[in-house]
């Protein structure tokens, strides 16, 4: 009996805490990258929570009631947009019954606003092209320059719902921007020797990152976004890697490592495991450490 | 004469060119952008087609669901046109129109059309229109979201082939507690073929008593539903939903005869954090229901049958294992203590259904299923084999947990 009571108490204990720390603005973001930037911009005045863990593929999150509970208490909701969270964020917003954070309200932030998006389809689209995003490639947080605009959008949202904190948010934003500028210079310097290199990636998720550092994706392990590779496609990728002398296959932890390793074995290319989000790997606690990891790991992989 | 015809033709030609000239004069890109811009106000539109090829060992089978495969050969189980959008800052609306064949004739059904509030205070939400009663888990699901080819025995028995749905209003509240607890209450019309256990007029009799078409003249003639739904996360990988549902309404066998249905349900999902495209996962789901149907007294063939309360019970339990990306294996067992939806005096029955589903993408599926149907009133079991195939085109809203 004691055991049962203890188990029940434990289950209740691990659910979402009801009360916010007194007086703090409650922000819920869809991803940990957005949470990290919100923490930097919000400072001590905000309490930040998120839905998708850094280690999770944000396309495939379940619209769990516990997530609705989080959103029901939020003052501000921040999402990546561009269809990345389309499978679950609308259900969560509907289930949360929180008027403040609905699309178009003061407490809603689409972090992609004002960002120069890549791969916006110009022609009519359908799903014969796989999981295409009608509004453009949503992996824009992987260009650190876009981190600046994301922070601007979040700061604007915070100021909208908490005008009293304007000065502090602007101060934090300025600090974040300056630190980011300095860091980008450093990252670019480290990637300088690899300018123009071609790589293979599993999913088309590195477009922004590669463009920023003047690299190019020559092939994808997936034949089309979201479609698993056939052996014919893999054979073609293998031929291409051999033909063009490609040396690196970039893969995220939630994609099929076996397939990538198979291609690597056949071609002598190296599999480089890149963590695409804050907290998806150890030691990646914020937006800066994410790029420290990406640059160091990729530079190491590309070294001859 | 000829000149007049020619001049008329010329005049017609000039007017025609004049009418279309502005179009040519406009920049083609601007016209395209304009039409695209206005399209952005369009609601999300999707079309779902659900088909089955089936074989039954016995043509007189026990597949009573209106969307179940129901004949040897091919069945259009469901063709669903869904439109949904935010209406204004205050409401969201969606409509699900169903098309199908009824004995070769094409039919249209208004399955669901409702509007839901977006911003009521105190965690309240109101939905109004035509909607599936939120009783348990299976009843509110559209056929394309089912994890098996057919409806469960107990749902068909309690709510009929089309499920329990009608015009009405629902109010729900998310309570301010440290865990998820939702209270749902609804009032709906109790008449029509989509209210089988209530004032339905689609069945001619219930346990020998004629069902009389009764007008809704007082509150007693409506259908009341109450549901309590809670959700707990056991860990980051495993979440659960538990619920109890209760229905009360009049039935058509007498002037003051009532039907009560009670149900409990659960759903548990395991999915590891590092799932690839949503795989692997394991689901466990079950529902149990009990109906007590007060059948009124009636004079049938010059003999009086007395007022009597009929109890009907049943349950199902199902598990689905997404063992490899794109593949899901399932097993369902369902049982009920009545065979015929309109006559609960007949015997017990059970059905076991293993299945295997392949999802080429999120927007298509091919499902293989075997049903073993055993019923007390028959000597031999009925075997059925189904191949189900489905497509969805357009923008379809996500399904809830």
C-alpha cells in the first residue's frame, strides 16, 4: 500500500509545476534553441520552458496533454514556424485554451519573421517531393546570423507583453548581439580553410548552416525530405561520393546511423555526428555552445 | 446583308477584345501574386479516401459498422472532405463531409461541422454544431484515424454503424491543477440514426418493442454526456490518458424510458526520445462500456410484453507496435454480450483481429487485417481478410494524443 501511495505521489510530482516563480513572465518555446535565446534575452525576469527536447526531431512531437498544460499557463509562446511544428503545435494551442498566446495575439511569436528564408518553392508544390515546406526551409536557427533576428523577434514579444521590462530586455538583447557578432567572427575564421567544400547530409536540414560557412550539400541520404532511402538511391549517392571525392556525411542523432555508416564504409567517407539543437549533446547548454560544437566537430571531420 | 453580319461580328470581336484587354495589360506576375494572395485566406482543405478489398468466409457476416468493409470484393469505407480554419479572433471552425455509396447510389453525410471558441477565460472552451459525442476514445475518431480496418464490436452495438453524433453544444474546462484534468459536458439531440441507443428511429424494434418517433418537447428528450479525462506522464517516454464517460437520454420504446451508458477508457503510449520519424513506438488502448436500456411495455401481436431493463456490456483492448520505420503491427480483442445492435437478447460474441500496416509516408497507408468473429448464435466462426488502402491530399489538421 505504501508503495502504491509513494508511486502515485511520485507521478503527481513529475507533472508540470503549477505555480510560476512569483512575478516572472512565463515563456514556452517549441524548441530548446528558442528557449536558450529567450533565456539570454529575457534574463532573470522570465521563466522559460520548452516542448521539444534538443535531442528530439521537432517534426515528430506528440501533442500530449501535459504540453497543453504548459501552454495553458504561458504568457508568451514562441515557435519556429514554416510548418516545422505543424503536426502538433496547432493541436496544443487549441487544447491549451489560452487566449493570450493564440496566433495573432500579443503573446504569440513566430521566430521566423524577418528572416531571409531559403528554398521557398516558387512553383506549385505537392508531396511527390516528400515533406516539402511550403513557406521555406525551417532549419534557419542553424545560421548564427539568424540568431540575431530570432532574438529581435523574441525581445519584441517580451516587450509587447511586459512593457515595464523594456529597458532590461533591450540591454540583454544588445549584450547577446555583441557576443554573437564576436563569436561569428571566430567561427568563420575556423571554417575559412574549408570554404567551398562539398558534403553529404542525411536530411536537408543544414542549408542555412552550410550557406553561412560557404559549404555546399552535394547529396542527401534521403532521396526526398522525409522519405527513407532506397537501395537504388544509396547506390547513386555512393557513386556520387566516389566520383566527386566527398569526404563527410553529416547526420543528426535521430536519423538512421546504420545507413550513413553503410555508405561511409562503402566509400571511405567519414560520418560526422552533428547535434542540431541546444542540449541535444553534452556540453551544449546555450546557442553559443551549439555552434562551438558544430564548428569544432565539422572542422575536425573535414581536416585532411 | 452580308455586310451587316460582318459588322456585327466585328463589333462583337471588338467588345470581346475590350473585355479581356485589361487582363493582358496587367503584369502576369501581379495577377498570379494577387490570386495567390487571396488564396491565403482559404481554409485548410483535405480529401481522404479510405478503401478496402475484403473476403468473408460467410456472406451473412457480423460487420455492422457503416464504415466497415461490408461485402466480398471492394468497399469505399470513407471519402472525407475536411475544411478547417480560424473564423476570426474568437472562433475556429471545421467541417467533415462524408461521401459514399449506398447500394450503388452516391450519398453525402454531414459527419461533423462545428465551431469552437478560442479565448474564453478560466480554461473554458465551448463547441457548438454537429459533432461526435466525446464518449471514450473510439467514438470521436474519424474512420481514417482508426488503428484497425473496422469499428469495435462494442461501439457498433452501443452507438450504431456511424457512431454517436448529433447537433448540440459542448462545454469543457481544463482545471487549474498540477496535472491534466479536463471536464467535458455536452447536450445533443437524441434523435436520428446517429443516436442508436436513444430516440433513434432507424431500428424498428428494440427487444421486440417498437421504437416510436418522439418529438423533443422537454429537456428530458435530449442527450446528456459527462466526461472526465486525465493525463499523466509516467516518464519522458511514456504518457497516458484515462477517462470515464457517462451518457443519459430517453429512448424510443416508451414515453419515460431512459438509456444510460457508462464507459471507462485508457491509452498509454511509449515512444523513445530519439525516435526516428516517430518510430519506434508502442500503444496500448482499451475501453469498457455498460448500457442499461429501459425498454417500455408494448402490445405486440395481441400479447403484452412488460417493461424491462436490458443490460449490455462489452470492451475492447488493443495494442500497436511500430517496430520498424513505416511498419506497425497491431492486435485487438473485443467482446460483448449481445450480437445484434437492435436486439440485445441474443448471445455473446468476441472478435480477435491481428493486423499489419505499412505507411509509405504520413499521407498514405496499406493495411492487412484478419478478423476471427465468434458468435454464440452461430456454430462456426466467421473469418475475414481485409486489405485497406488510404490516401490524404491537401492540408489535414494534426490528430490529438
